[in-house]
C-alpha cells in the first residue's frame, strides 16, 4: 500500500518518537513511534530535500491512525522484486533469498541461487531494470520493489502507477564506506532482521576500523591511480567517494583526494596522465571471462604505456565477472579495504590473500 512517493519535499518529521542513532549515514534518518517506524532518506542530489519517506508498520497490527505522509510498507516484507545484484546478495546473506520473487538485469546478477530459482520459475525475470516488464511485476505481486535511484532519472514511469512501494536504494551515494554499509540496518528492518543486521554491521565496523588503524601504523603507502578508460573518457573516483575515502583509509596517496565530488569525475586521458601518470600503482576493474594480461590491457589503449605503474608492472585488476566485487564490497567494505592495504603497502606481510584484485601477468 502506498500513500505517496515523496518526491522532493522539504523537512523532516521526527517529532514525538525515538530516533535510532546511526553512526555514519548522512542520508538515513530513522524514528521509531508507537505502532510504526518512520524512515527518511535525504535527497543526495538536492541539499535540504527528501528523496523519500517510508512508514514501516508491522504486518500483523492494525494501521495506526494519523500516520505521517509517506509510503507505507508492511513488515516483515515477504515478497520482494529486487533490481540490483548487491541487494540480492545481501538478502541471500541474511537468509532471505527465498523472499526474492522477481529480478531485473538478470545477466548482471552473479548469484547461482537466483539463476536456479529463475530456471525453476520461482523467481520472475522482469527484464531491463530501466524499463522492466510491468505486467510481470504485477503478476508476482511483490510487497516492495528494491531499485537504485539516479540523479535526473525522470522517475520510474509505469512502476509508479501500480501501487507497489518502491524502495529507493540510495546507499551508493554515501561518502564513506561505513556509511554505505550501515544501510543494511534499514534493509534489516524491512525483512524483520534488525538483530542480524546490527550484529553484522558491528563485525564490519570493527574489522574496518582495525584495518584502518593497522594502515595508519604502516605509514604512507604507495600513490595510486584508479580504474581505466571507458569509451573516450576515464572515470576516476571523486575525493569524497567511498573508493576515494577507502584509499585514504588504506594509507594511499591519491591525486584527487582533495576533490569534493562524491561520485566519479569524467576526464580525458591527457588530464589523467598529467595529474596521475606517475602513480606507483594502478588498480582497475574490468569484465572478462578470464584474467586480463598487460598485453591485452595495452591493446585496449596504447596510451597506457605512458603510465609509470604500467611501465613498472605494478598493475592490479579486479575482474568483476570472476569475483564478487559488486555483490559483496558495498556491505563488506572491510574485505575491500584489506585488498587496498595489501596493494598499497607491498612490503608489509598480510595473513589474508587478495580477495578481489590480482596482479596482472604478462
């Protein structure tokens, strides 16, 4: 049941309830009232505006009178259409894979359980996430649809007309890795797993802060260049992005660490070369059915040979097809931070192997 999608209204209605203390998130506000919980998501693209308000009401109780303006969701959610691989993975981790009844962009979901359920007809393939098959979604009758919002997306088209609550998963717009991971608490509330997500986040936080302290004691690490050319531009993480913050936490030196953008910067190769061409190590993500080599990387763009890290053979690739980078790292930033520390401090021995990245072979 949906009363409204809140669009870009201003203000935060948090009076008369118990505010749940979130240590890191700058976008979530959670207030528990008698009979319901109000969750506000700040608009990451418009200062002082709200992206959405959700009113979580226990499934077995009657709807309280005089509920505030917002989208009502009965909890725990029993049936969910999930449009992103990372949220499918989190629900699977929480033991709620069986609650997923529909997915979009199936080819990007690298979770065997989901593909098996689709083959058995227990999970519907709803097509492309940007233009899903609305009729299929209506047939499976999900309680919620979990999807990622984008700036200036123009809304969700017909999805907004069918009366199924749209859960806007905006955690990727948080500025720190722990802030992003903390959103698991909100998703735990949706599925009745507050205790489990609280415990999991405590583990993530403890591990992350411990690794960060280890990196601090190691001193300054290597300078690093991130990602590579896509089409005609190089998308580098902004200084206030989660990756930019993680490089800092790992003790790395990053040419854009003073940049104030939370997303990526699209730059021509010449700008990247001038500003970070002398970086000691280069880490990048790619998609392939095999581990890439220096020869293959150079065949993509001859200009790469001008990079110091390429000449010194200090290049590490993360094959997102053969690793669970996108599925795991948003909610387990401690695992990714461990990789970064090992790469940026090669002289320090580590008890764990690299999880996502691998040193390129010739």
